[in-house]
């Protein structure tokens, strides 16, 4: 009896996880200011994890979609934080974590398949650096 429940429990766990991720995405899209920065960073982290897992599973097209979301929500988090001047430190730390995960994902790929991940890293780095520039801009 217990062996029959394992696939059901696993399916429910995956369904709940997918629903939670879509809910987080829609909440990030609807939020503003510091809340948008917070939720966008959380979604960016989730998308980076999903991209890494998809690459590990050999699902390159799915990983590419996740990389696009990483870029979109990293930029949204950076922009929201810069505009509202809220959650700047937390957003910067979150983007740095995403960059680390993307570097790990890139380094796990064969050299001839690293280009797409590197382009995403470069674009997220621009959003990260823009946020840092905004945080430490001198007002003379």
C-alpha cells in the first residue's frame, strides 16, 4: 500500500512546487517598490535553480526559457530597488547568489555549450552593477 502512495505524493509535491513558483511570479509582476524587488529576486533565484536542474537533466530548451526569466526578473529586481531605494542591499546579495549559481551551471556545461549561460551572466552582471552604482553614487 505504501509503495503505491509514493508516486502520488511525489506528483503532488511537484504540482504544489510548480503552483508556488507561478504564484510567486504573478505576485512579483503585480508588486511595486521594495516588495517587487524582494519577490523578483526570489523568483530569479528559483528560475536560476530551475535552469541549472534543466541543464543537468539534458533539457536545454527548458533551461533556455528559465535563463530568459532569470534575466527578466533580475533586471526587474534591480530596477525596482533602484527606483524605490528599498531593499537595495538584499537585492544586491540576491543577485550575487544568482550569479554564483549561474557560474556553477556554466562551469558544469561542456565548453562549447557555455555561451548562452555566459550571456545571461553578463546581462545579470549589468543589472547587479547598475544597482551597486546606484547604491554608492556620490551626490556632490
